[in-house]
C-alpha cells in the first residue's frame, strides 16, 4: 500500500493575500501529479501520417483495466517517454470498441520541435512509454436527446483532433444519423 504524505504547505505559504492562494494551488498540483499511476506499454507502430503528423499505436494488451476505462470518444490520457519528466496530453484516436478488441490505443500526434511529442514521434516500435489512466468525459453524445429530433449531427475538427472526431461514427448513439463533418487541414500547398 502506498501512503502519500501530507505536504508541509505552511512553510511554502506567504502571508501576502495575493500570493497565498497561488502557492497553495501550486503545491496541491505538484502532489497530484506525483500521485499519478503510470502503466508501461510498448509502441507497436510509429509512422508518418502527414506533414509533422504521426500515427502512433501503443500495445495495452497487458493492461486490460486501462483499455476498459476508455469508454467514450474524446477521452485522453498523459503519456511519458523515457528520460523526459514532462508528460504530453494526448486524445485517444481509436474508438473504445477497437481498444477493447485489439488491446491497443491509437493516437494522431503532431510533432512540435522541442516537445515531448517530438521525442515520441522519434521512437521506434518496441520502445516503451508510460501511460496515465484515461481522463475526461469524452464527447457526450447522449445529450442528443431525443435522438429522433436530431437526424443530422455536425462535427467540426482541425489538426490532430480530426482523428478523434472521425471515431464518433463508431458510437452506437450516432449509428443511424447523418454525420456531416467539416475538417481543416494544413498542407504544403496552403503555406
């Protein structure tokens, strides 16, 4: 059993009204990040998808609880790469049904110079990364209620969010609906 010690916040507090709140919040956030449970998982695919975008697949077959915790498109997690302290927040691009059946999470990652994402996109198949638990509520398609009154659903997405929004079509609540999506992409010709 892991016991998290209570931080000694009083020695970090300043008695100025304007600084005290910020200091307490910062200390609490640091404790929360340190308490994150990380699951090691190997990369099963790293390939270029477009200019500066990479398709990343991570094998989570040895972590069925992690796969089962992904229940809605739009949820995300944190990912850490070896020897880098700062994690990257990534939206899971594969639908929950794919993750459960295949034991893999897929991501569309934009490689940005100097970022954790750039290091991730440079890793090779078989190298291990660490994943946090799945976070967020995802896209609440249950809000489309009553379903009969909303025969068309409009979806807008840009950048790496395109992949996540495409997975909405697999959500059972949207199966009999007309989906219209508007996507924005940047390519070499539009520079």
